[in-house]
C-alpha cells in the first residue's frame, strides 16, 4: 500500500507577506532617516551664524568678520562702509593723503576718522560749517589685518551710527542703520500724539538709544519721547538738539538755551544765548551771553567767566595743523581774547598765559612753501605773537625763547611735516632748537591709551548703549528670526 497520496502536493510558501513587511520596514527606515536629516538640517540652520542688515541676510559682511579668541569681533572699516551707506577713503578727512595707517568714512552729513593703534574716533558734522570735532573712545584700538584697518563692533557702531546686536544663543547678528530705524518709527509717532520726527541728522542719533526728538503744533513745540511713546522731555520747547557725547539735550526757549538730561534733570539752567560742548571728558561748555564768552561745566559751574570777546581760534586758518578742537588745543590750553589781547586758560579755568599777546599762530605770506602754523603737536608747543614778533610756548605757559622770531612756519615734504623759524636773517629747524634746549618730543598717540580712565568710562557707556540697542530692535529681530 502506497502511504503517499499521489495527489498530495507540498504546501507552497507565500512570500508576498514577507515582501510587504520588508517594504514597510524599508519605508519606516527611510522616513526615520529623512526626519533625522531634517532635524539635523534644522539644527545646523539654527546653529549657523547669520548676519542681518536692516532685516536682510548679508553673507558678505559675515565673511568679513574676524573673531578673536576672547570673542571680540573686528570688521574691516573700509570694506563694510558701502554696506552701511557710507563712502570710505584712505588718509584723514582734514589732511587728505594716501596714508594707509588712517582712513575715514563719510555720509552726506558726517565724517568719522580712524587711525591705526588708536582707540579714539574723531567725528565731524560736515553739514554744519562751524561744527567742532567730537570724539569717542572704543574698547580696543584700530588694528591692521592683512593690510586693512579693522575696528571693533563698538567702534563700527559709533562711526556708522548703527545698532549692532549679537545673540550668541541664536547665533544671530542684527545690524540696523539709523535711517532704517527712524523710518520704522515714523508712523508710530502719530499714534503717540506727535506730528513728526526731527529731521536734524544729529537728533536722529537718539534712536540708537531708544529715544526720538519729536514735534507737534506744526513743528513749533519740540520734545523727546522713548520708542514706546513715553515722554522724556515735554514738547514745549522752541528747539531741541541732541548731544551724542553726553547723551543730554540742548533745549531752547525764548531765545535762551540750557541742558536737560535724558533723566529729565536740568543740568544747566536756560539762561544762555548759546552753549556748545567743547570737551566731553571734563564736561565743559562754551557759554555765550550778550556777545561775551566763557566756559562752564555740565553742572552750570563757571570755569572761565563770561567776559571774553572770543574763546577759541579759527581753525580753518590752520588746516594742515590737524586741529580737532578749536576751543581746547591738544596741549590743554583754552585760548581767549579780551580787549584785543590774547591769553590762555587750562581746563580748570586757571590762567596759563597772561593777556599780553597780539595773536596766536603764524600766517604765512611771502614764502610760497610756508604753511600756516599754530601748534607743533609732537612737542605740544604753541606759536604766539607779541609786539609783531613770534615766540614758542610750552603747555605750562613758559616761553621757550624771547619774542624775536620773524617767522615760524611749517612745510610738508613727501607727506612729512617740518618746522622752521627765521630770526635776524638766519633760519633754523624748530625741532633742532627744541632738542637743544631739552624739550622732548611727546608720543602724540599717547592720549589714546587704553589705560586712560576717561576712555575706560566712555567704553563702559558705549557698552551700556549697545545693550540698550538690543531693546530698541527686539521686535525687528523677532520679525526676521525665521
């Protein structure tokens, strides 16, 4: 008997289910891989540094950045200028040259000067022909990298009037220019009950510190508000001018001016015909009353009585002397004129030079190569005229020679300055004479040392303002976070 049924066939294995299972597993693996890749891409996207200028990503500026080991960020001054609405040039604005150790940036209303190894930036409002240079201290001096001048972000902020915020957690850098920020608030002030934002260029800088100079009643009344619309200075003044160095406001009422702080404190009473900041380190103001001039401090204390016919010099006559402050010279003297004679004070109001000089400075006439000369900065020596003869005076007010010189002038040869003096038909180099009598040349850049206490204080203020800027632009940052 055949135990095996001839009709019996082996049971076939169904591979279709196995195939489906493999496909499903493969799909799941692919999905998980895609999700993983997506998460990785998102993570990389969120941890990759991005730089925005006025809300737009700017890869070029990001690539320019140089970050030191301590986290300090440097940017090339001339290269970044065009991205911020400025032109850039080598040399110095007041003494144009191709000097690669200096550069300046310029917009329609203002110029900012940089110098290698200096932590002091000089700025000049070009739209005002009578303006004096302002200066700002930075955390670190300008440095050279690969033949280009680089400055720290706080220097870039001050020079270009921008807000710079670095969010390390989000790896985002936000740069906002002053015109962009002002425009972003131009419609909001209507809701705050005001008509316009001041179009004065200097007043526009208030936006970098969360403030706005505004007007109402068809620009007859000016005031100051914060960016939330809260009043800082009531809109009742005939005019208001921001003082960026001190953060205070020059206010005008009934043709008299005074100083009010951003904390609503009256620092100088509204008693003067005019006030002009002449030294932010000491907080000194040129004060004018009834066509007489003097100097007061930021608390209204008189340093130099308001009884002089003129304080300061006409620095346009000494353009090649690179005089940044026409009221307070590099040697610390404040020159003043009374009853046709000149003298000088120090910053504390002490008399340094008695009023016995006809004038200060030499005006070249016959010698075509001679250049007008007021001060020899390398030696802190001043040129003075007495009885139609010239003498040299040091920063302590001592005459270094009798007033017997016929001429004291400057020449420039291949970009280098030289100083000469003529007397009794003889000529000599001023530098040789000063060396012979023991007057040593000083380091002109020494005043820019980072150990300068005032520089440290200004740096602290700049840092505080930088932190404040992050509040100003918080909404814009969120808007461009995606």
